[in-house]
């Protein structure tokens, strides 16, 4: 399938969902929950096509999409020893950002959730 047809297919899945349902999908995939409904739909479409955003390859921090959907950036990491947030310069296009698969459209099993938690803790 072409990317535009995948985007349209994913849009059809997520466009009619309520905010709480979109947040559930993002939560199941361990993604950032913040943003307007349109932004949450965009993040769900992106994940549906490319997979879940993984951890930053530079610092291990949380990757997130910019509001305009054109970039994936790292919010930095937290240093437990110094109790400080460490900034990170990671930036990528959504297509080239590091990903984990699969993307979960329905609530994952307990085992699948444990597997995702293991990936995050690495």
C-alpha cells in the first residue's frame, strides 16, 4: 500500500474517536497523551503507519512529535544523580524516527504491556 492510502485508512479509523478513546490508544502504545484532538488523531495515524516512537537513541529520553507533525524531537532525559533534566538535541523526520512495532489499535494483553515496559526500561 502507498503511504497516502495508509494515511486515509488510518484516518478513517481514528477520526470519529472521542478524545478519551484517542488517549487510550496513545496510552496503550506508551505515547505522549498531550495535544488537541486533531493532534492526537495525527499521532495515532503516524503510529498506525510507522509504529510506536521508541526511546531517543542519544539519551534514552521520550521522543515526541511536534504539533505540526513535521518533526520528532527528544524532550531530554532526567539524571537521577543530579536531579536535573538534561536537554537533548535529537531531531528526526517522522518517517526516519526510531520505532517499535506493533502499533496497538486495541488494548494490548498484560504480556504485551510487559514487553513494552521492558523496551522502555532498557
